């Protein structure tokens, strides 16, 4: 597509062009059925095949062990901020939370409504420019889990190393889902909204250890119970049909392009290109994040003045580089370089940055 923009949106994300074109070809008449998939019954054979395949592919591509189940749920990651403490925190147990930035604070705020939780580390003193080391984590007695946000979309930071603690981890991976492998033995639950790296908005993908489902809280509404969704293979109610359909196609694309290892390499290469452009600019572009904790998905940077930032954003948009404005809460610039964003788009942005600097010294 000659006129396709370079889309650096933080979410909904860029999707692979070949996936979009495949969905376009199937949209009106899915496999000769005379209707689109999103018009069909979610109990019918066509969608049953789509959902079953998407579940199997998600386990395969993300290299998930057999003692986990995958759930496709509505409500995005924010509903999970509540579902996690609702299901996992019983009387006498606490939830530990790492406050690493905006999305971690959201999880903490919601969890407080449903159980006893505490902050095991707070990044306020470093203005949320890094993640903690294991020795900095203050884990209290009777802690059921430690919740981490593995990559902060707004702050542009990520955990370079996983916490080495004696309690299970629960992780929000929304903005780097299936972009690097996990040591699954450390985790009881991993979740995220699909729209930041894996598909369209409208679905959370949740991986939960099967053995903990027997111990989850039963005294909550049925839709909020993980055990019910697992027992019904995510078909307790009408599922998010279109997101599941597109998610499955993206997973096939990922598998075709090297799977999890391929996505990790692509992410490192693209991030290296952009951070290289920033670091070689002699301070014209500046990334506030500590180097070791720089995100491979969300590259944040500033220019010398806000006036130059505005000019940069306007000229970038005119040149086809879209959605580079930083989040309204922090300002500056942000390039989200998710799995499906081509490396050519990142290289072109780096070249534009060098040219803009040359013209606006």
C-alpha cells in the first residue's frame, strides 16, 4: 500500500498489512458462508474453529507451559486490575505491587477496593525513570503475589530482569505482550490488553496457572471468576469475536516471522535504531529513562524546547510519521514500535530525526 502511514500509535497498534488484507478479503463472505464471521453464532463451527486455533496458537507462540490456561476476556487490562485481587486475595493474604508509573498506579488504585494491598516499591523518588532491582523490593509476610507492570507504556521503561522473589508474580504485559519470553515458573498469572501489540481493541488475554483456579474466590459475580471462564473455554458469554479472529491471524503472522525469538530480535533491532538516533544527537534528543531500563516498545524522548517539539510533531505528521506525541500527562514525544511496525518505518523516522536536527539547530 503506497500511501500507508508510519503508525507509531501507543494503541490501538499497527497491525501487519498482510493480516489486514487477508481479513479484508474474508470480511463480507467468510469461507463461502454467505456472511461475515462477526455475523455468525459464536457457538457455530466457523467461530469454534477460529477460537480453538487462536487459543492453541497463543500457547504455542508465547511458549506457555501446559499447566496454564489462556482466557479471552472483555474489559481490557483495566478490568483485570479488579479481577486479580477479587479472585486471588483471601482473608489474611496481601497483594504486593510495584509502583512503576501510570498503569501500575491504576492497578494499585483498583486493587485497594477488593483486598489488602501494599506498595513493595515506588518509583516516585526517581520520577519513574527506571524499574527496581530485586533487593529494593520490600516484600511483607503473607503476600499472595507481587504485581508488576513489565513495560510502562507512558514512561517508556521496562523490567530488564525479572524480580527474583519467593512469591508468585502477576504481570501486566499489555504493551510488550509476546515480545520476549517469560520464565513461566515465576508467574501465576500474566495478562494484558491485546490492542497494544497483538490485535484490535476489545479483549484481554489472560494466562493463568491451572492449579490456582481451585483456590480462587467464588463469592463474586460469575463473569468475574477465572475458574468459570476456564471451565467454559472463554465461552461463558458471547466472547469478543472480532478481536479473537484478528488475534489469531496476528499469531500466525508472528509464527511465520520467527515466533517469540523473532519478535524479540525485531524489537531489539528497532529500539536500537531509535535509541542510536537519540544518543548520537549530542543532546538534541534526550531520553529521560535510565539506559538499562529503556523500553523496547515505547521510546520516549524530548527536544531542547517545547516549541521545537511542536514543530517536530507537525513536520513529522506531514511526512507521514503519525502518533508521535507523548502522553498528555508527561508531554514530549513517544514512538511506539510494536511487533508489527516494520523496521523500515523506524529507520525512516531515525533519518527524519537527523534531518530535523540539521535544519533546526
